[in-house]
């Protein structure tokens, strides 16, 4: 007998996720949804022209809404479910996902948000929740909480009311993502905060980020770019999908060397589907160079996304920026090759040139972008360090990141000059 989840898109019933008795997944649009003039597909993978889809790409897309790696393992273990069963996991936690999809048992529908869905957390309660995340990822199993976030790091989606962090239950959308300090990555909070603020200073689109403290321990807070507040003050979900989802690639294959997206695949994806293909391709290349400069080797296919504006995909703001080069326990190999190498120490000029068309104009523009970013990123890194000191935000890791940028910018300039 088939198991069925109703799939809601922007709070509208759009179709069903079906698991047959063999465990295979399929997705089908409701006929009435497909026939509406204002309907839009849930993914570039699933155009409305076809009523239903099945196979590996369905599993890959819906698995992409769930946590990765060890977080997913611990989540499934706590819930008493198989980590290899995305259907059961979405049934348990699919009430609040990345983008605008929500999942409910067949015949059920989302209730209206209620004021009591929002619980203000004092420091004691927040600390209790952050301590629990290692045992209960995403607070799974808590009454009224059904939220899912992709990624390999412990985190939780929350709201903000005034200066207070709030725990969201029921159907009220969350607005922020909170990440506690990582045990295995020294000062991860200040590292990500600095890299994200530097991207913003470098005119790369990002969400606003903040550092907050619980006693002597910092935590990282970022606004969700897939949530907006309308003129009435209500929070709305914007749709998004990461590049692994858009390409039908399983999340555990997010690194190119394991079968994940490559730079050419990402650029073609943007060319084929973005509302602004030329602008977004340039922005993607700019982020590729920026990630090289800050020493971020973890810019894999799930760390690039489409955000849907007016029902059309555009490149989403940059997120999950971290100087991984500071940590000997993390692989120095880049998530995607530049040309023919994963090694940031051995990127030749011809490898950089392979990411753009073979015209002189394209390569001239790449050179200009690389030289500009290599100079400005270092200048702006020290400028940011000074700005943060004035704001009272200091960490030795800021200088460590600046030194990585200095070394990488000098290397990049020597290649292009």
C-alpha cells in the first residue's frame, strides 16, 4: 500500500509525495493545480507540463530538504526512523523547510498561525535548547515543532521578537537561523561572521548576520533570505532550491569529486534557468574567486541556490561562508575544481580561464574581476576588522583570516599580472 504526503507550495496544495511498498518515491502534481494559470513548478526539475515524476531525481530533490551527514543520522536515530528514508523524515519534520514547501499527512492541511506558536526564550531556556541539539537535531520530537534545515552543522530555525530569540511552533514561518559554536572548528562563530560581513562589504549579496552571546559563549545568527515580511507584517515564505536539488543530485554527493555539481554545470544551470543568466553567472564566478581568497574550500553544490522572485529563479544570496583553510583537520581540497585541479595551491592561469568562454573579452573581464577582488578583499578585510573593533567585536581569528586573504590575493595577482 502506498504512503502519501500532501505537498503544499506557498500554503496551496500542489501535489503529493508518494512512497510505494518498495520504498520508491514519486511526486505528482494535482490536476487542478497544474491547470491554474498562476501556478508555478516547485523545481526546475519538475515542470508543470508533466503530471508526475519518479526515480532518482525525486529522491534527490526531496532528500535535499533534510539535514546532511551526521546530523541526519542523529535525527533519524532519535526519531526511531531510517536515515535513508526521506519520506518518513519529511513526514516527521517537514512542516517548515527551506523554501516554500510544507508536508502533511494525506488529508491534513496547515492550520492558521497562532500567537501561542511563538515562545520567547530567556537565556536559560535558549542554553537548554542549544545543549539539546546534539541529542535532538532541530528539536525533533518536541510538541508542535516540525522543521527541517539542510546542512551538516547543528542549527535551529527561530524567530526574533525585539531582542529576544523565539522558538516557533505550529505553522508560523521562522525568520532566522541560529548556529551554536562548533566543537571541532575553532571559533566558528567569529569566522563565519567575519567572512559573511566581508562578502557584504565586497558587494556580494548576503543575508544580515549577527553574533550574540550566552554567558561567555557566542552563537551565530543570520536572517533567512527565503522569508520576507509583507506590508501587513505577516511573514511569507519565498521558494528556493539548492543546486544539488536543481540538478537531481543526492545531497551526500554534494562535492564534485564524489559526483556533485561542477563549475561548468553550475554555470549552465544558471544559463538555462535564471531570470538574469548573464548577471548571475558573473556573480557565481565572483563568489568562486571570493571563496578562493578567503580560503573557503566548502563551497559545494548545496551551498549555492536559486531563490524564486516573481516565480522565476535568480541566484540566491551567498551563505555558509567560512575560512576552512585555518583548520588542519579539514580538507584543503576545493569542493569544485577550478579548471583541472581541486588544489588551491596549484591553480594555473589556464585553469582560471577555463571557467569562462574562450573569447579574449571574457578572459579580459575575468582578469579584471580577479585583480579587483584580490586587492579589494584584503583592503576590506582590514577595514572590516577595524569596524568590528569599534563595535566591540574582536577575535584573533580575524587576523588569521586576513593573513589567508593576503597570501591568496598575492598568489592570484601573480597569476593574472
